[in-house]
C-alpha cells in the first residue's frame, strides 16, 4: 500500500509542478491582461492544489496533512476569486482585451 501511495504522491507532485511551470510560462507568453489573469488564477490554483495533495499523501494521516488540506481549501477559494476580482477591476477601469493583431486586422476565425 505504501508503494501505491508514494506513486500517487509523486504523480501529484510532478503534475502540480508541471501546472505551475505552465502557468509561469503563460504569464510571459500570453498576449493580454485577461489571458494572463486566467493563467495565473486557474493553473496556479491547480498546480498548488496538486502539490499540496501530493505532500499530504506523503505525510500520511497526521496533523500536518490536516493543515495541508486546510491550506488547499484556502488556495482553492482565494486563487480564482482574486483572479475574478482583478479582471472585474480591469474591466471597470477600461482595460480592453486584445482582439486584433498589432496591425489592426481581425484574427482569423477558427470555424
């Protein structure tokens, strides 16, 4: 049973790290504020959640795993809420999403 829990824990840790790295790359590569906010709000929450759950599996059923679960619940609520609040504030203050290329042409449709 310990081997299964260790394997699942490492899958969660590596998957969470991949989500966090993808989010960091998205902050540099995505074109506008709203896309970057989405990457930071969603992928960081998923990455941190998977890492915390993986660490909880490594620890076993102790007080530390309960604390990790509490931090996971906090991150699960606050990450997307903060991203939503930032996007609403940006929209309220007139930040427009990037809908056209830099030369003013509309992007090609996907259909």
